[in-house]
C-alpha cells in the first residue's frame, strides 16, 4: 500500500511517498507566494515521475501550516502528531524532539510507545526560528546552506543581546560595521537561537534520546549550539530532518487505511 504525506510549511513544502517500510520518493520545494498551487504541482509531478496516478495512492495526508488548504489531500493531521510519528519511525528510541522550522520551533516529549506525551511550541516570535537565520544569512550575503559549516570553522563567539529578530538583525549590521567577522556573528546568532529553543523546551524537559529535526537541523552550527545549550553532545539529527513531518503524515495514512479495512 502506498500513501503520501504532504507537509505544507511556512517556508517549504515537503512530500513523501511511502510504502509502509521505505520512502519511495520525496520532494522539497519552496512554499513561495502560491503555496496551494506549488503543493498541487509538486504532488502531481512526483506521482508522474513514479509512473503513478492519484488512484495508486491509498491515502494522502496533509500536515503543517497549510494543511487545511490542499484540496487533493484525503485528510489533514496535526503537525505535532505527524512529526512525532516520523521521528519515532526513524529513531525508535527518541524521547525528546527539538524541531526548528521556518516560522516556529517546538519541543515534544515522546512516550515509550512513540506517541506525543507533551509539547511546547513557539509560533509567535521569529527569534528562534529558521526565518531569523535566513534573515541573518541574507544580511551577511551568505547562502543559508553554508553558514553552519562556516561558523564551525571558528572558535570565537559574540553576544547577540536583542530578544527580537528585527532588533537582532540591526545588531548584526552593527557588529559587521565594527569589523566583527561573519563567522563570529553566526556563532552568536546560533547560540541565541539555541538558547531560545532550549529555554522553551525546559517547560517540558529534555529526557532520554534527543533528536533535532526541521529544516534548521540541516545547519551543523545550530546542532552544535543546541548540544552545548542542552549539555548533551549525543543529540542527533535523522538523515532527512526536514522530511519527518511529511513522513509521519504518510505513516498516519498507512495506519488510517489499515484501521478502516
Ligand atoms: P517550514 O516547515 O516551517 O516551512 P522548514 O522545516 O522547511 O520550515 O525549515 C525552513 C528553514 O530551514 C529555513 O528557514 C532555513 O533556516 C533552514 N534551511 C532550509 N534548508 C537548509 C539547508 N540546506 N541548510 C541549512 N538550513 C536550511
């Protein structure tokens, strides 16, 4: 049985085609200014690339910010539930998930059964999200894909004291004018993002195996900063940390179809 999970986030749309055991195919595209059309086009292109039509997919589940607006989906499901299902599939011993996406960050406590036990989420403030990191990369004129590695090459770190993403961006510009190297600023920015998420997560606690997911988990500089702030060097990221919500949606699709049979 084949199911599809579609995670429609604020920054990116992620799709996973899943057969119950393996990811058959996946896609990541920008949400852009027409997220509904972009989702539909990418979904149909992915099916065509796999020589499938909609009738070959037993169930399509949408999740994420835009989950209620994707008309080709059979159902919508909460992103906390989907992310947890996806991470628990990839990392069966996970007990805490730290997820940083484009516009929110969350920390989820996972039960031994791989279900959501508790969670806390910030979707009100850009500081501590991927969007803020993108703003800084733009200010530094560096690609977001490269800033993590660049920061790892440097031992120095500077303080970013602003609590708001807009003021922090001004602070970054001020630091550049004072001649502080971009790598030093980046380490400060990653520490400030990690501090925010870790202080949010303290409300539910960090227990057992901790897994870092979301688009920002592709940034090794933020991973290092999170390990330092939590005080746990064993925090890992799955191979495709951006896809866990879409994978979880596809897994929930499998469970839903099986229950209805
Ligand atoms: P959402 O689900 O909210 O749309 P994502 O989980 O896709 O967001 O995360 C988007 C964020 O991930 C971007 O704002 C950016 O900071 C970060 N990001 C995306 N791609 C990369 C990459 N290749 N390397 C490092 N960071 C990335």
